[in-house]
C-alpha cells in the first residue's frame, strides 16, 4: 500500500518536473483561460445584461473556471496518448509498480497543474472586477470544488488517452466533446434562449451544476440557470458531488483495467 | 539452467485473426545470448512483449528466470530489463531525471536511485549529457540511456528489441560494444534483430523466426552449414570468362555456375584455401588477372532465403553494405 503511494508520487513528480523543464506548456495553459476571461469580459460582457450586482464578470468567472477544469481531461488524454505513442507506457508496464500508479499519478499531476492555472485566473479575474462575496471559507471551498471536478473529469481523459493512442486524435476528440458540453450550459449565457429540450440538457449538464454550485459558493446569484426548474438546477452542489462521485466510481476502475491490458 | 522458456505461444490480432505468433517455442540457457532473427512482422516484438509481461498470449506458456510469466507477472517484472525499439524515455526530462525516476520506480530509495543513476551515466559515457533534456540527444545516446534505464536493478534477464534499428553505423558499433560488455557481465539476453550481421556478431545462438514460428535454430556456423559449405567466387573481364570457368572446373571437379551479367564464376569447394591457391596459380599462368577472387561462406542472408523461400526484405540493402565494408578491409 505504502509502496503504491510512493509509486504514483514518482509519476506525479515527473509531471511537475516537466512543468519546470518546459514551462511553455504551463504558460500557454494559463494564457488561454486568461484570454478567455478578457474576451468574454469585454466582448460579451457589454452585450449581456446580467442583472446581478457587480456585473457580468461575477457570473462569468465561475463559468470560465469550470470550463478550464473540465479541459483537464484534455491534458490527461493528450499526455497519456503521447506516452503511449512513445512507448513510455510500455516501459512503465514492464516495471514492478502497482497497476494503478501511472494513471493515478497522471490524474493527480494534472490536478496540481490546475492549482497554478486557477490561481492565475483568479488573479486576472480580480483585476477585471471579479469580487467573490461569500467569505474566505466558501471561496476556498469553491476552489476545492473546482479541483475535485477537474480531477474526476481527468479520469475520462485517461480512457481517451489510452484508447486513441495518438496525441492529435486525442486532442480532436476532446475538443469535439468538451466544447459543446461547456457551451450547452449556463456558463456564459442564460439558458432561457435555448429550445426547451436543450434547456433540460443544459440543466442536467454537469458543467451547469458545477457552474451553479460555484456561483453559490462564490456568492453570486445564478440568474443564468434554473429556467426549466429541474432538480439539478435547484440542488447544484449536491448534484455536482453526485456527478463527481459517479465519474470517479465508474471511470477510475475502467481506466485501471484499460491500463493493465493496453497494448501498443 | 534455462533462463527463458516459451512453449507453443499463440497470439492473434484483430478480427481477421492475423496470427502474430503461431506456436512459437524457444529457450535460452542462463548467461547466454539468443538472437531472434526475422523480418518485420515476423513476430519478434510480439514474442518480447509476451515474455516481458506486456501482452497476454491466446495460448501457450512461458517462464522467465524460472517464474511463470502468466501466473506471476509482478515477480517477473522484478528480474527483467526491457529496452524497446522506440526509445521509451521522457523526452522533456533530462537523462538524470529519467534514470532517477526509473530508479525510484524500481523501489530504490532516493539516494540509492541517485547513486545508481550516476554509475549508469558513467558506464554509458553520458555523464556530460546528464543534465540535458533527452530531446537534444543523438539517436545513439538515446538508445544508450534507454538501455541504462533497463539495467537499473541489474536484471537477470534482459530483452532488447531491435537495439540498433535506425542507428547510423557508428551508433550501431557503439551499441554493440555496450551490449558485448553486458554479456560479459553474465546477463541472459534475448535480442531481436533484423540484421543478420548483428545476430552473427552478438548472439551465441540464433533462432530464425518467420510468420510467428521458429523455423531454424543453431549457432551462426550451424545455420550456415545447413545451407551448404564454402564457395569459390571469381570475377574476371568478360572475354576471359570462358577460360577462367574451364580452369575452375579443372580444380574443383564441378561445373561452376556463371553469372555473365556481373562476370562472376562460382563453384562449391570442399578444401577451401587449397583450391583457392591452385586456381590462382592456374589463372596466373594463363595470364588471367581476376578483378576479385575469394572464398565465400554462405551469409545469413543465404540462410534466410533457403529457409523461408523469400528474402528478408529489409535486410538486403544493409547486408550489401556489410559485404562492401568487408571487401574494403
């Protein structure tokens, strides 16, 4: 048991070392969401009438946070696909280490990268007027929620990465699925404008429940959600926790099985 | 004692059921080197992947260092080293980072992993490059580091899957030197290669593999004898072919085969060097000066063709290079 913890920590440490050896990766991973903050804040912010105190940016920031951590699955998928392609996974599999070490190490490593990304985005948000009003404990909980969501999404990335075995395919696949998921939600605009059926989808969408949960934790009224009055939109924190639990409970065991059997 | 035993391994891929392994059996005596020789797609890599616990065969059994590969893969992983045909390293990290990481994954403690990394970098002449990212390494340096990573715990059994594929001649020579040293250290080695020359150079024993089966087994000499003994080969000017052919026949007692295109006369000989001297003397008396003359033992190329009925495609060009190199000497 202790041995498997130390195994996955070595894999996680490898990722942190990568961040030091090629800082460009982290820089770009941070610039992109920061750019989104600025674009949405100044391009759409003027056009969208938020009707909340402090303006659109209060609603926007939780949306962008969630979108960013949802994309953790891209980092995981692409990273693992690259390791597959280069034969590194083969080498790991020939070592006397626990069968879950590589995938746990990877998901934890990607989550640690999110810590840095979220700090930078939070600061950029603050600079353009984001003012969470719920007090330090709830704000901290909000960020913890975001990290946990990113971590659970990361397990889907493991399966994608080990299945497609090619970096670029992984990238395309992830963008094709995660982008619609983040836009068919309450993250950037009210869901009222959508056809009724999409409203239901949007409200059951884990991205929406996460965004709603974060808005609550950061102390902003969620005026973009709850138009179809569905259960998840009324209990976003609980629903998000359920989603996270399900993601890990379903995808983590499948991932480990996949890793054990994967073959180039 | 046998260090590696594989029995009747079968592995099919995909829906069509293409058989990568079709009842492959082999064994390797402890402390010796087996060269697994075959063209691309013959099943070499699949064999290594099964023995190194990366792939489960459809049927068959295997033991490595006396441990059942299918029943106790974790135990097998503790005693093997694997270095693949693609250098499996983290390209973004330095050589040092890679070796210490793998050391930790072999469960050395932190200072143990560092000490071993230092030793290996020294042993493989990579100390100067230790702090550089792998992506700046040459092909040969990568392979050496990859090999170093597979030696961290001094494995009992080492698998090298095409260790020199894609290396330039110098990188190949360096790699051969390194492998030679390892073998002197007593490790049991299974080496796959598509270079006949490489198997000849490094392996105690060679298993020729084609379509997922071992089709011949023996030392390089044994395999060559299986195809036939020495041949005398002479190349002369076109207008001297007839005369030279007559002289060769006179000495060998056999009707030589003549290739007019490349003006080469060749005939099997039993008492190689004596026949060579005799032919040379007769040619000299007849004022015929051969452009090239020599005794040729069948190459492993010839072995391969006679065993499989087809040329080991990938190998031909390289083997020609090898022959030319030998001629220059």
